[in-house]
C-alpha cells in the first residue's frame, strides 16, 4: 500500500513539472508574437509617414514649377505689351509731327491770303475812292437786297405750294379716314309696331274696363295706340329702351294668350332683365371693337343702350363705331392723342340716353362722365364736338368725325314735315301768351328763346312766364328729351341830340 502511494506521488510531481514548463513556453511564444506585431505596426507607420512626406514634396515641386511657368508667361506678355506701347507711341509722335507741319503750312497760307486780301482792298479803295468801311457797307447792302428779293420770292412760292398741298392733303386724309371708318349699312328706322294675329286680340290687350292696357302702360312707361290699324298696335315713347321692352313684352303676351295685370307685370319684369343683359353685352362689344377696355360697368351698360337708340334713323352703335374709326385714323395721321380721341368719339353721344333729364346731351354727357375716372381732356373733347371753336385738336377731330358720319348721304333720315310741325308748335305755344314779342325754337327743338315786350312785362312776371310756357309745352306738345325755355326781357332807352 505504501509503495502504491509513493508511486502515485512521484508520478503526480513529474506530470505537474511538465505542465508548468509547457505553460511557460507558451507564454514566451505569445509575448514574442506581440513584439513582432508591434514592430510591424511601427514599420507601417513609418512607411506611411515617409510616403506622405514624399507626396507633399512632389506636390510642392510641381506647384513651384507651375508658378515659375506662369511668371515666365506673364513676363513674356508684359514684354509684348511694352513693345506694342512703344510702337503706338512712335506712331503717335510721327502723326503729331505731321500735324504740326501741316498747321505751320496752313498758318503761312492764311497769312499770305490775308496779305492778298488787304492788297486787293487797298487797290479797290484807290480805284473807287471809298474807305474800307464804306465799301463793306455797300457790299452788305447789295447782298441783303438781293437776298431779300430771293427770300421773298421763295416765301411766296412756298406759301402758294402749301395752300395747294394743304387742300389736297386734307381731302386725301378725310377720304382715307372715311374709307377706313365706313360701315356696310344704310340708315335704320325705328318702327315700334306690333302686328296682331286677329282683331280679337285687341280686346284682350284692353281688358275689362281698360285694366290690362293701363297696367301695361304703367309697367312699361309707354303709350299704346290701338286706333292706328285694326291689325296692329303702335307703341309711342321717346325712350327707345322702354319702347323695346314694351314691344318684346307685348309680343310675348300675345303669343302666350294670357293677358292680365299679374301676367303683364311678370312678363315685363323678365323682359326688362333680358334687355339689360343684352345691352351690357352690346356695350362691351362696342367698346372692345374700338379697342377700349376696362370701362366702368355702369358706363358699359349705358353704351349698350345705343342698340335701341336712333338719331334721325341712324343707329347710334353704328354711328359711334363709324365715327370712332374715322377719328382714330385722323388722329394717327396728324399726330394727335389717339387714346383721347378714341375715347371721346366713343362717349361723345352718351348724354342722349338720358331722355328724362333737363339739359342738352352735351351738358348731360359732361355731368355723367365726371362721375367716373375719365381724363379731363376726354370730357373737354366730348363737350367741344358741337362748339364753333373747340379747345383742343382732339375735340376738333371728334367734331369732324361726327359730322362726316352723320352728314354723309344715306346716313340719316328725318320726316321734315314732322320736324317743322314740332318746331312750329313750340314757337306757337310761346307766342300764345300776352307780352311775348317773338319766339324762336333752336337747337333742333331742345330750346325755345322768347323775346318779351319790355313795356308790358316786368322782371318778376318774366320769371313766372317762363314757367307757364314750359308747363304748356309739356302738356300740349310732343318732343324728345327736354325743352329749355329761355325768356329775355330787354329795355332800350333812346335819346336824340339835335
């Protein structure tokens, strides 16, 4: 047993020694391996550093070479420029010397010429027995006289030529303007007549005890004439828009067959709304045709009323379009303000749509346009288109274009018998009052001038008389728009010295 134990101990100690020796050797190997790795890393770091240093050195050398090259090129260019400057300087010095030589030569020639002139003057003084100043005066007088005759002759010739050319040019300009503004239409005539399908329809239009016709006239503001023809109804009203609304409404009522106050009110309201839309579109179309945009809506709406407005048979949309084309062409040709002329031509008759206001269409137009942002020059041109002496060229052009459009053959028509009867009626209404000496209807019946007998009517009575005459005209006469009554009382005292 003891031997076994001893054997085990000896064996164990031997094995442990071997393990220790093996562990120690392994540790040494690992330490050696780490040293090698550290050494390799150190070598790599050194190599990297050397490589970077080499790269920096190479780049520095390249930059140095490039800078030297650039400096050399700049020096070369500077040398070339210097040579060019020297050449230019030499050329300039040569030219300066040439100029100086020519200047000296010119001075010598001038001196020689002056000497010759003085020599000639001295000879002339000796021959003529005149001093230098006297000879100079005579020469100037003769020259002035000769030139005056030539100038006068040329001025007379130029004036004669201008007169001939101006007349020819004016005719050419107006004909050209009319050619550009001419529209393919003839005079249109307003006939507000509604034809009836049968005689029985008149009874429905009148209604029981005249209720329907009274309601229709109240709603539309027109007068119906049922006695003109058994198969037609004539609509009377100086407001062309109201007359058109009445005509369309009456035709619709006849077609519908239901004619009573409620239906009349409904149809008239609907027709008025439709006519308003039509007028706005027509006003917009008119302004766009002549090249005017962005007008106020109210102004466009009133321009659209031209569709139903006629002046002596001439439709106002066609008249305005024609006049604006003519005026624009004239303004272009003579260098006037085209924009002012165009806008003034477009708006020149806007006052005619206000049939229920007092005053001429010129006054009404100026008052109406002043409400908008319309340039003052345009309003003045509108005011001037019926004046004898317009304030501006544009006003004169509007007047000329208006006359050409309205006065050309076939443009307008009026029943002269009716016109004369209306004018006579206005004068007779004024002459029917006591104290009236003379009466004249002027401005196409828009005004009546009344001359009083000063010894029969005093100033206070003259004021009342004007109102009485206006009231009688309003009750008994038929007229478009308004009639202004002007009463004049003049007192004259005459003395004779013997």
